[in-house]
C-alpha cells in the first residue's frame, strides 16, 4: 500500500495538501471495501484525536515538569515511577 507521504500530489513540507482526505478515503476503500469509512466525519475525527493525543505525549516527554518521565525503546512506551506519575497527573 502506498502512503500519502510518498504521493507527491498530496505531500507538502508543512503537512498534507488539500484533497488528501479524499485520496485517503479511496486508498482505504481498496483495502477495506466494506468498512465504509468516509473522510468526513470518520477520518477527520480520527486525525483530530491523534493530533490531540500526540500533543499530550510530546509534552509529557519534552515539556516542562517532565522530570522522571522517560522512554523505553524496547517496549515502545513511556516509563515512570508510580510516585512521579501520580504527581504528573494531578
């Protein structure tokens, strides 16, 4: 499967160009013909959620008050002691 990043028509330095959701919808239709995923609202909603989650994750590792938070490359997850986590989420 070709990803949109490698499709020059929709690739831009700052993200994807206009029309990428429609192309993504067509690509998904080929591999998941009965899923009936539509660019609006399904894909737009999921992309918004992923962006929001990414900001939380990025701030967790790179933002202020991140002392004690780390990344486990092998497990591909954030690692932290319980006391530090409880302080972070409060």
